[in-house]
């Protein structure tokens, strides 16, 4: 199902997960699944901006709650609440 987060189109994956791309900000902090290896820059739920995770392996769930993805070379990003 196509939906949006703050006007950015995303594909809903399930009741508690949604695909997301770099540049998106979310209403509720969520964990972030990385579908393909790469870098990802996020803002944490604690307000820390520009936190960079480097060479994150595919299949990783980042151990932080994020409120924004500001840049990414990683693909297949999915928010999990």
C-alpha cells in the first residue's frame, strides 16, 4: 500500500513497518532496518543529529531509535515501530 510520511511517498510493509528513503523525517521514533550494505546518517530520538553508521551490513537493525534519515548509501531502509 502506498502511503506517505510528511509528504514523502513510501510503501507500507505491514502494520508496524514502513519503507523509507533518505531525507525523510518521521512522526514517531522507530528502529531502522538496513536492507543492503552501506552508510546511513540519522537523527536519534534523543535529538542527536548527524549520527553516521558506516558500512552497516545488510540485514542489520540499528540499535537506536531514529526520527530522521538524513543521508544514506545503504538501501532497503525500513522503519520498524
